[in-house]
C-alpha cells in the first residue's frame, strides 16, 4: 500500500503563517482531489472529498479518516486513509513544498489537489484572518489579497502536489 504526501506551496506577502483552521491535523478541513486507479489508470472527472469528519461505515470506531470508492473503469474497490502527524504550516520563511498531510492508499491514488475553505492566516502584524482559498473551475486554486491593519497582504500562486512518502 503506497503512502503519498501532499506538499503545498504559496507565495506569501506579509503573511507569517498559513495553515488549516485548527492546525495541520484539523479534523474539519476537507481535502479535494481526483482519484486515479492503480489497476487500470481510470481517473475521476469530479473531485472527491476526504476529511477526518467524512465517515464511512458508521459502526467502526476508527473509520472517520477512511474514504472508499469504486473504480468505474475496472470495478476495483480502493481506499484512502488520512495519516495525521506529519504536516507543518506554511510560514514566511518556509512556503515551498511544505508537508500538509499523508495519505495511505490502496488501489486508488489522489491527484489534482484543490485548495478550499477553512484556512487560517496570521499576518506579520499578528492579526489572524480566516480565508477561503477555493479557486475557479479552471485551476481550482484561489488566492487572497487584501489590506489588514493598513498593510497589503497576499497569498498567491497556490500549488498542491502528491509525492511518494516513506516513513
């Protein structure tokens, strides 16, 4: 079962810290991406959502971080499980290919990550702002620009990519 790490990057202007609302292991953040079947190569057209709060199999105590899906190309049942504890926030000094979350994959691999709502940014002046980084249909990665405490702040050039991960 391969594990993949979601790496995120952004250009931060007068932003000291950027992370999911309640930290990198935030139980409320949703991860949006397409699925790619390891068996036949099929890829979902639409994005799926995986989070600690999307529950599969209500009777299982440990199922809150598990996502199951069936490949429409070959019928293979695959699963993706979130593995917390590896992520770090983006900072003004470390905002390129920063580890966000590990995914344990069996049969299906995540691809084409899309940023969404539920992010927290802390400006260099110390003000916290709650932002939505959802994009449009073409690129699915948004941006934030504004004036906070009289200072121009910006979060631009958002990117997310999945890479192989070994403990």
